[in-house]
């Protein structure tokens, strides 16, 4: 029997800033977390992240983002055992978000096509690349949690604080909320 849609049970709340144009130029701090917080990318030796082969693929996919999205520049990033933090800059952007739904046919105005030059499309492309490798080389099918966390970086001081957070993240793994050993 098929489950019916029940709004009070199946509501998916957006974590994006309402009304914000995620295609505009700027810097964005993103965090992408593995499914069930599984430590898939390596381990920490003291304050140093030691990437396993999967972690090296994650690093290659992250570094390749500008090859697939020429309007993007990368800034600081770190790969942790079960998540990735990174700063993505959209440069030379124009507003590629459709103002109105882009119909497939004149009679079908209900279909909305996703904007192709948003932070969401960049993160989605990164997640797809990593997932393809996992599915071809491991038994793991679901690598990532649904969605991702983002923070719009609004000024140089915030950018510098986030760069420092990224750099220091491995040293704080023992206290990190993403560290499964900290869950009771």
C-alpha cells in the first residue's frame, strides 16, 4: 500500500535563507555531512587529517569544482572523517534563477527547472561525483545526508573567522558535534 502525502508528517523545511538569490556573487561557507555521520574519509592522527582513498577522491572532486563551474572559485576547505567544510565563491555571476517557472510546454506551467548556477547546483555536482565513485568502488550507496548547511559570508571579518574555523577544525575533532564519539 502506498503512503499518502500528509503535510504535518512529510513537511520538508528549507534551510536556505528565504528570498536570498543564491546565484549572486559572493562567498558561501558550506558543510556537507555523510549519511548517518559515517566516518568514510579517513581519520585524525592528532591534529592531522589522514585521508583514506575515499577521502582523496573527495579532495579531488572538491578541487575539480571550478572545472565544472567556471563561475566558481574555491577558498579554504577541510575534509573531516564524516563531513566537508568549504568556502565557495561565486564570481562574475549573473542572475540565472528563473523568475517564473520554466514550462516544459506551453500547456504545462507546473514544472520548475532548477537554476544551474547556484550554490545548490555546485554542492549537488560535488556530491554526485563523490557518490558515483563510492557506488563504483565500494558497497556504500548513500554517501551523503540530504541537503547541506550553508552560511552567506557577508564581510572580510566573517570570511577570516570562517577560514580560521576551517583550519582549526581537525584540532577540535574531539569536541566536534559531528564526531560520533561525542554522542550519548
